[in-house]
């Protein structure tokens, strides 16, 4: 959650905690890469006003009328 909400607050202690929970460095790296990619692509989609797929739940801002075109 921290990597998504407050990435600048990540510290070496976060990695240490994961290692102590038996995560390998490879697993930690993989998780960081995947989480970061999804955060990035979601921000790009939101910034460009990309519509959701029909099967997905509605966007929290409805029809995105809050955006200036």
C-alpha cells in the first residue's frame, strides 16, 4: 500500500521487513516492478481520460464530467 500511496516514504526498513518475511530479493523486485507499472499505467489512463471497459465498474468520477476538455 505504501508504494502506491506514498512511494517517497519507502525506506530500507520496508525491504528488510519483506526479507524477514522470507521474500527473496527477486520477489521483492518483481512486486515493486508490477505495482509501479500498474500505478503508472493507471495514472496515464486517468490523465488521458481513457474510458473503462464495459464490464468494469463505473469510474469513481462518473462520466468524467469533472474534466475540462
